[in-house]
């Protein structure tokens, strides 16, 4: 029998420091865009809830409004946006 040749496994190339930095900033930018979108959505929810209470806007019943479009939902969205933003 002939001896088997050992084949070296190819080393997985690790990203260069410049590439890692670029990936880090891309991820951070993406998180900030999502956080900004959530914060914008929270402001829309907050304003629509306020207008509902003033009686200027009627989207749904008052029970559903308090459950789905209420201040707690707006503040929850703001908290999640703040966490994603890195505050």
C-alpha cells in the first residue's frame, strides 16, 4: 500500500482589522436606522393616541385604542429604540 498523502486543511482567512472595523460600523449604522424608525413609529403612536383623546381622530374603539395605540405602546417602542441606539 502506498502511504496516504495528508492534505492540509485550508486556513479560514480571518478578516483584516480594517474589514472588521467596516463591518462593525455597518452593523452599528443598521442598528441606528432601525432605532430611528422605531422612535418615529413611537412618535406617530403617541400623537395618534393624543388626538384620539382630544376627539379629533377616531380610528378604533376606546378600549382597543388604549390597548393597541396607547401611551404604554409608544413608550415601549421608545425604550426598544433607545436600547438599539445604544443609550
